[in-house]
């Protein structure tokens, strides 16, 4: 066989092999896409308060409109609560919680808690908003301190006020300017002994001790897990209107990107919509 014919045959076989590997139904194509999973829950409060369903829908729309996020991840949103199917977490890069805690916390279920702990051991990211980081006073089974770096036990520490928030130099705060708005915040949490960095801080009062002067507290933080993986917690977003804050949306998109392992540019992830996200 002539030399050039042998080379042509080898090239054709290589091209055919590549087509087979890329064809639908092959092992390569069956690998799950990297995903961002958003979980909401029931809304037992008045309209505009703890509106987790609408909040998750708005956050999903924000992420889908953000090229740096939507171009790399599939967005799976479960506004009504914890997904029933285990496959919901296939390929998860990071998971966002926006639901009630305490006795309503989804991970009070032992089987669900064990499955989620496995995801955390794999280094899947975690972002929590408002009460999703709140556990019952005596709960020591949900390892939020180990996954998220911060946990709130019980309901004693909270405040509703307008607070001027200052961003830090952490990647999650990139592109976030100082801003002020009214929300319900949790002034005191229990933090992991290492790996925690404040992202937003402000001067907060204590509802349980209104006579005391305000002190600077952390309302959003980032956590590098010692065993791998990242977490970000934000105690605000009691009101759905909090998502109207451009700086808060910037921090939230950065948090999703950072916990999913994406690099955050110096000026933050570029938001597709600088205005209000419906």
C-alpha cells in the first residue's frame, strides 16, 4: 500500500473514532453537565417576606442572564422545596439554599442529611440566604459549621434596621460598592475556628438588648473548608425586595461563581442586567 494511502487510512480511522466518542448516547456524552442547584421552600409569611419561591425564581433568572455563569453551568431551580429525585444533584458544582430553618429545615431528615453530607465531602459549594443557616438551639446533627463556616442556633439574635454595609477585599465582594438598605439581619453567629472571612459588615443593634450601642457585625461571610469546598452565607434577604439591591445581586452572583470554583474577576462577575431583576 502506498505510504500516502496508509496515512490517509489512519487519518480516516482517527476521525471516525472521534465522531463515535462525541455521538449522543456514548459514555462521554452521558457525563452529567456541571450544574448550579437552587432550592426554595414554602412561604408561611406575608407577601414580600420569606418569599422563597419567588426569590429562587428571580435568582435563577439572574444567573441565566449572566454570561459567565450560564455559559458554563446548567441552572436547576426547585422553588417549591427540596427535590425528591436524587439525580437533581448530579454534577452539582454549588447549591444555593433559600428556605426556612429551625424545625422546618430540610436536613432534619436523616437520609437527606446523609446524602447532602456526601456532596459536601466531594467539595460541592454551598450558598445560604437568610434563615437557611438557622438551626434549632440544640441541633448538632446538621454540620453547617463544617460546610458553611457559620451557623445560627435559635431565634434570639436578630435586628430589623437600615444598615450601611461595607464590602471587604474577598473575591466574593469584588465589584460590590458600599451600600445601605433595610433588612432583617442576624448579628451573632457561631463561626468555624478557621477558614472564615467576612464579606459584608455593618453596625448592628441587638433586638434582645436595644439599650446597647450598635457594634460592627458580619452579615455575609465566605468559608474555605479545610477538606476542600467553599461556602458563603448571607443573613439578610428576609424581604424579597432585598434582591432589588444591585450590590447585593453582585455579591450573590460572585458567591455562586466562587463556590462553584470559577475565578472572580477584579471588578466582579459582569451582570447582564444592571437594573431591577423581576
